[in-house]
């Protein structure tokens, strides 16, 4: 059961140990949505579409169907498991410009429910605990 904060709709600041998790494209062209915010405020690197960058973590969502996103989410979950001192704020990745729904994306984060340091959007949790 999920028993912690939900990722807020808008994030404008992060604490020292906090990471903004956003949907990106493989080319790392962070031109819109949460990717743009990650680039402007949280250290995302233009041209880097995957992984930790400053106080952000990119998960590619623009390269195909949900099945192409799963390995990157799995990689993120493993990364978060190994860094319990960091707090990860997962945005509604894939549910903006990429065009997926929470019903499609949330199941990819099922294993993150057990991680106390990973905060998920409320609609993702509702799908997972539905």
C-alpha cells in the first residue's frame, strides 16, 4: 500500500536530496512539458535522453509504445533502490506530449510502490491500487 506523499502537479523547487523524474525523448531534446522544466530548473542536459542529470532523471517515452518505455522504468526503479537517501518525484511521464494515459503508464511503476523514496502521481497510485 502506498503510504506517502504524491508527486504534486507542479514542482518549482527541490531540496538537496530530491530528484525530478520526467519523460523525455531519446535524443534529449528537452523542448516542452516537464522535460523543458527539468532543463531550465533541475539540471537536465540537452542531448541526454536517459538517466540522472543534475537533479533530474530522464525516462524516454517518445520512441514507441508502452513496451518500449518499460526497460527505462525498470532501470529507474533499480537506480532508486540503490539510492535510498534520495527522494524521487515521478511526474506523469508519458501522459503529456507522448500521449499515453495513466492506465497505460502507471503499471510500469508497480515495483516502485514498495520504495519509500519514490513519490508517484496520485492518478498513477489510483490505477495501481484500483
